[in-house]
C-alpha cells in the first residue's frame, strides 16, 4: 500500500471516528459548537487528501503516465512471448 493510499485511509477512519464522537458526545453535553469545528477540520482534511490522491491517480493512469506505460509494456512483452 502506497503512502498516499495510507493517508486517504487514515483520513477516512479519522472522519468516521470524529463523526461518531460528535454524534454521541455533543448531545450529551449540549455543546454543538464542537460539531462545527471538528467536522469542518476533519472533512476538510478528507477532501484535500482525496483531491490530491485523485489528481495523482489521474496523472499516473493516462497515456504517458507511470502505471499505464508499465502495463502496456507488460502487455506487449507477453504478446511477443506468446508469438515467439
């Protein structure tokens, strides 16, 4: 698992945990300002990490990108091996 995938995974887990915390704790104490600040920060982090991850994936998985070229080279090599 790459570092960017780990960061996105951690961001998802953090967002879920903080959301559950806010849903349980805030009504008990009657302090709903916590939701405003905690959820804004957590989901802002999640949106930013997803944006960077998708941008990275878009660059890698197009013609001329790292992943696409490697796969196409493997396909060509396997075709040549099958013919020869």
